[in-house]
């Protein structure tokens, strides 16, 4: 029986700049005190969140970083967790980084991303004879240039990778990055055909399915969420489709059962930063899936995990054990 979770994909250094407001084109804004550097990306965020949720869970990291100061920071952070194996990390090129502009009042984030070594992550970096896991999570589609390339048989190289994982008896999970443009229609559907667990936010779900989930004034079209989830299954998702947004977590299982849970009402001043909250939600749901929990319980853990993440400025520092996260959820929700 295969053991643990493998997390692959973007390994990034995030440089967070607190700003007074996001400027218009050609305008100036002020960067305030509190500039910080942290690890980021689906690989770093999800695997460290999982390591905190369950310190006994075997975890494997697969990604590409440079042999440079930024790459060494990533490896030093991963090395803090005894249950994370980094033996299959590849050193080549320059480590990816993102300049994150975070508005002080709204906490709204804007990202400027340098692909770096992540762009070269490819199928050859996955040695299935060495990957001993029951679940592979990879992200982000649209931000892994080589795996986003076309493939004659499978549509994209990412889809081929997911196909190969399933052929080796491994369940698959994907995440995508929020991006405007037409790339969703080309790059996401091929991957969904080989995805067991799809955990994405409402903007990504809207772009992938074509089902509108936000109005022009940013109101959530909650009545469309069930339709979007059903559409994700029609596009190939096999087991769970989950959509998360500030309003809550929404999911559907393979039998078409729809689940809706509201987000926690957090006290004033509780939110210290939103970087990594989506990955934290994803980590909670993934852990629930790996543990064999019902979808509703997994979404509840996802909401609890996101709330933990929001309590700190960095991407993963706020995460707690699964037991502690659920105690937080119970204390705030009364359920």
C-alpha cells in the first residue's frame, strides 16, 4: 500500500510589500514598513501546511529550484519538518520569486511572478519507482511552462503526467493559478480528465467551466456553484470537486451530492495576511481526502485550515495540527 502524499509544482520565494493602495498605471504608491520574505507556491505552501496538520504524515516534495540563496532558503524551510522528504528536488536555473503587493487596509494581493526554475519542471522529474505515495497534488497549472505545453495524445504534458500517476495507482489532485485570458480553456480541461480531486477558487472555477460565479460588482452567484461543480465532473473530475471563496467552501462528490459550508466569522483584527489561505484550505481538504473522511468533514477542515493561515502574515506560519484547527473551528462556529 502506498504511503503518504507527494506535493509537486511551484517552489517560490515570495517578497511581500505592504502598500497604502494599489496605484493606477503611471501612478505612485507608498511601500510601508513590514517588508518580508517567505516561501510560497503550491509546493512549499501545501507541503508545509500538511506537515503541520499531521507531523507524522509522510510527505515527498518534487520541484525545481536554483542552487542560489533563494533556493537554499526554500530547502532550509522544508528541512524544518522531519516528515518532508526532499530527495527528489532538482537543482537547475534560478529559483522562482514573486513580488506580492498587499494593500494594508483591504489585504488584497497583486502578484508579479518570475517563473525561473519552475518553468522547466517536467515529466522526467517524476520517477514513479521512487514515489511511494497514495496521493499526488500538483500546482499550479498555468504557472508551470513545460508541463503546460501541448501534448499530441493527452492535450498537455500536465495531463500526461496525471495520467501516468493514475496508471501507477496514485490518486491525483490539481490546483490552478488565478489568471485572466484564454489559457484556461486550453490548459485546464485536459488535466481535469485525469484528476481525482479538484480544489480551486471561484474565479478559477468560473474560468475553467464558463459558469459565471461573480457578478460585475463582485457578488457571489451562489445559485451557480452547484452547476459549476457538476460541470467539473462532466469535464473529467472523478471523486471530489471543491470550490473555495471568502464566503465558504462548496463541494460535490462522485454521486452528485452537494455540500455547502460558510466561512468562519473571524474577530476584528484577526486577519494578519491572506497570502497562502487558499493553499491552506486546499491542504485541509487534501488531508481529509487522504484520511478517508467524508467530503463535508474535509471541507470543514479546509475552512478551519484557512482560518489558521489568516492569523499570520506568512503563507504557512499560522497552520496548526488538524486537531487544533478543528478546535478553532468549533470555538468560532459553535459546531
